[in-house]
């Protein structure tokens, strides 16, 4: 029997969201941005984050929807911000 992958079901919908991933290896360290994942909900984003960024033994890992991040830049700055 041929396996068929349902992309809609796999992605969880047609509009996945980006989640930024922050982690620390020790409770004394600050949270550090380690990357991002794309997922339709926080539960799947959490699973994908642990799967993709498991190369260290993290004490704590946090996911933040990109839409929840308020970017603050210096006036007149030409810095690039992630655009989705």
C-alpha cells in the first residue's frame, strides 16, 4: 500500500505561523535566541523546536510567536527585520 502524505493535515492548516526559539543551558545564563520554526500552533511549534534544536542539553527552551514580538530599532536605522 502506497503511503500518501496529506500536506494540509501535516501542516495543521493553510496558514502556519513562525515561532522564535529562545533557550539556556544553565539557569544562571540569559535566554538566547537560537532559531525559529514554522508551525500551525504552539504545541506543534514546541515539538518541532525540541526536534530541530536538540543538539544541546537545554535547561529551558521558550517559543514566542513572531507576531507577539515588538521590534524596537534606533530611529533612522536601516536594520532589516524578518518579513513573512
